C-alpha cells in the first residue's frame, strides 16, 4: 500500500481509509471500516491516467455522511455549501478557490439519505441538511450565509434563507446602466427585493472594478432592489456584523430576536468554528 502511486505523489495520505463489507484487520497503512450494504451510487469509479488500476471513491453524498460523524453541524453544513456550490478550495489560485460545477444538491442529498438504513452519520447529516444552501461561489460567501441564516440556538441570526448567486434579468430599457442582460446577486431575497453583495477585498479593488460594482448596484436599485454591501472586515468584527445583520433584518421586515439567554456565547462559539 505504501508504494501506491497516489500515496507517493501525495494525493492520498496514510493510513488510507477504506470501506469493507467483510472484515480484515487494519494496519499502519490501511484503516478498515466495516460497512452495511450501501445504496446504488454510493461509490464512484475514478480513473487517473498513469496511476494503474481505477479506484472507487465515496460519492459526495456519502462523503458528507462520513464528515457528519467527525465534525459539528456548522462545519458539516459548510462542507455541504462547498459540495453544492460552484467552487472548490485551491490554495494555488489567487483567491484560494477555483470555479467548478456543483458536485451535488440539497435535493440529491435528501434523496440519498432516504435510501440509507443503519449507516452511522446519516442522522447527523439529516440534522445539518436544512441549513445547507446551493449556489455559493466561495468559502467566505458560505460563511456569511451560515452566520445570517443558522437559527439562534446554533449562534446564527435566524434570518430566512435567501437564494445564492441567483440570476436577476435586466429588461432592455435598463441595460444601458451595465450593458448586461442579467446580474447575479450573492444573497437575494426576491420577494422582499433585497440583495446582499459580498465585497471581497481581493476581488473588488481597483478603479475599474469599483466602477463595475457601482454600475451593478445602480442597475439593481433601478429595478427596485435594495442593495446592502457586506465586507469581510464587517463579518470578522462581532459588533460590525451585528450592526449589519440588524439592518438587513429590518429591510426584510423582521428583527433579530434571540430567545436564548446565552445567545452571545452561542454566537462566539459559531464564529470560532466558521472564522477560526
């Protein structure tokens, strides 16, 4: 096992964890996990050129089940955002992530969970699933969305789910503002006509980008949307975040009214998990 090409090139690390219906003993290089029979589609065949025989790897849905065993609900949900989003972490890229198609969706995860019987981690993932949204385009967007929408008992702000990176069509009469037929909003509450734009320090600097962001905001406001900007500095700062989310709640016709007496402690615990 130690000589496997994927281990030599650093794709896999020791011990390699594998699923088995029948037991054999684990060793220093191989950790065996006994499994009940799994639903169809639980494993994916991956062929890597130059690395010998193809491998079976766990599907995104089964991977989330296993992750739910090892981490908290907020972290499980954050991984769910990634799998249902349009990005993948990539430290070699300037912004720490790269674009890719979603690996799964909340609907596919729910369908898979309905087929599971007696698999550890399924219950924990079922608890996290209502808090997973699709469409996130970056890890920081996922963090902002979780802070805003998780319930008070989880340390979140209890605001109803928005659409993430939803398309807003621009009528022909308004296209002179941006020259585009549509825009995407980071967080969008279409019924309330409220949009939140996450302003990344890395992606939104320079005169040209600032002008483009202003044109986007003008176009959305011309369509009757109220646009609120959230910066990462605001998100990181406890007081600034609370000011931001209270203003957002007011625009949405609600209020941030936690019912738990230890809400600040729950907020700090959530922030340690997502921002730490």
